[in-house]
């Protein structure tokens, strides 16, 4: 007697299956994780996003003069995407991606207190990891390299300076756009059943947010402190930039606070809330009935 061939596995999870997984499994696991695990994995995520940020700075410092501004932005976003690939595939806790677990609270599977605990611990750990990599990268002296005199350092300084010179409102709205795309990238990575699928799922949304010019609070925990470290070096003189606004105070007030608020709205409301409302709301209503 012959045996029938098994049906091929689905190439990816459906949107409803992703919503169920985020709300009932992934979110619950993250909310119940130990503080120790959240701290270690949060530090790693800060480092991983920092790796993507450092690579983006290196690649983009002189790309525009060879391929034009638009293609240079595309390349910058393309290489930056390695950060989220490392976070999701290697395993780490990233504050912006964890905005998705708001769906677990909406479904009644986790409490608001546990969600805030996760966000606060991971956010601080991400910051610690970012600063760790800033210190390492500063110590390498690689910022002194570049096709022009210290071109990489000048690019890093210019990036940081530009980020503290945008308005509060602009930073807020750029934060919304950024984490809308970042959380969609995580959403798509959850749908993929293999590593190559997860890589491609991360690539396009992350490339899009960077190339567009949106703002990511964890990436900025690398970009702006790196500029602050370089402000006291010879790079500042070479750059010719007005660095009066590049201060730790402006980093927090003019960038990190509005970008973080925007990131939370972009990920928690425009992805987690809307998809939960479509795919999980009725399940909760049945359970409550």
C-alpha cells in the first residue's frame, strides 16, 4: 500500500496566526521573563542595534558622492538592517520591537504592570548596551578613518548633530513612522518559518525606515552619544559644524523623549492595537462572555 505525501508546510504564518502568537504566547513570555534575562538580552540588543548603526555610518560617510543621495540612503538602510536580524534571530530584547506585546495586554493575557516592567528594564538595558558599544567603537579609533580626513568620524558627528537640531514635533512624528515599520518588520519575521525568510522580512521595512529618515530611539542611543564622544576630538574642528546644540541635555529633551513617545505610538497603536482589533478582539469578547 502506498503512502500519501505529506502536505508541504506553509511558507509563512497567516496574519491571524501572528496576532494570536504575539498576544497569547510571545507577549506573555516576554512579560513573565526574569529581570536578569531581560537585562542581559536588553544589553545585547543595544549592542546589536549599535552594530547596525556603526556599519551604516561607515558605509554612508562617502557613498553619496559616488552613487547619489537616494541610492546612498538605500545602502545605509540596507546595512543597518543587520541590527534587527541579530536581535530577532540571535535572540535579544529590543524596546521598540517589544512595543508589540501591548497586544498581550489588550487580550488580557498579561497585565499593564508586567508590560511596563518589561519596557522599563529593556529600555534601560538597551541604553547600557548602546553606550557599551559607543565606548568600544571610540576606543577602536576607527572613526579616524575615511576617504577624506577622518571622514567616518565627521559623518558620525554630523549625524548626531542633525538629530539634536530637529524640532520636538518632527522627532515625534519621525518616531511614529520608524516604529510602525520596525514592528511590521518584527511581525513579518514572526511569520517566517526559516532563517532566510526572517532575514528578508527584516531587510525591507528596516531599509525603508532608515532611507526615509525616520527616528529610532535605540539607534539614537548609539548615534548621538558617539557624536558627543567625538565632540571633544579633532574631528569637531575638521567638521566645521556648529555643535552648540550637541549636548547631553538636548539629546534627551530634543530627541530621545519625543522619539521614544513616537516609537511607542507607532508600534503599540498602529501595529499591535490595530492587528489585535482585527484578529483577536472577537476571541477576547467570546472569552469574556
